C-alpha cells in the first residue's frame, strides 16, 4: 500500500475505536503519538496520551451514547488525512464542564447532533495531531449553553 493508504487505515481505526460507538482507549497507546495534540473548537486543546484518554473518559461518562462516524471518503496527501463526520450524543451522565463556553449540570437529557471536518497528521503510523473544525455553535445551542437571539 502507499503511504497515503497506510495513513488512511490508521485514521479509520482511530475514527472507529476512539470516536465510534464503542470506545477502545487502548487505541490511544497503540496509534497516538506520546505527545499527540487533539484540538476542536468545543474543548480546550488536549496534549498527550493520558490527557486525551482522560478527555474521552469524561466525555463518554457525560454522554454514554456518544458516537461519531465518517460521512465521506477520506482524502490523504503526504502525512495528512482529512475526514468529514457527524455525530453526537445525549447528556445523561454526570455534570460536564469541559466545553469552552461552560458546563452542564448532571443528566440534563439534552441531545447534541452536529457535523465537522478533521485534519489528522500521521507520521510513521502514529497520529501526531488531530485538528477539527466542528459546528460547535449548533452543539452549544442544542445543549442550552448558547441562546438564540
């Protein structure tokens, strides 16, 4: 396979095992670089395996049905892979204060469903960076953290 195809395979695994319906946190140690950067507009940037695992553990505790999935073919060039996705979940778990714009009290029952695009940098089979542009405004309105004018 080509470098691009190899990198796409790494990203497919990441999307499925880290962001998919059934999380496998072991995937972080297997294909995330030790100092990986995870960055989306909804949350403060996360760096390093332990920080990324803690983020996902808390996110999934608050949103037990959290699930994100790809919506189109991945595009790869050199070290970079780009993917489009959609997903969300229902806040039925503990209070969650990881959003940049505020937090949620426990079990609000609010649902979020939104889309985004992500650029991942893969070097020697390891994800070094994940930078996403998500529709955070939609998610924040759905969760009641931003009110419509």
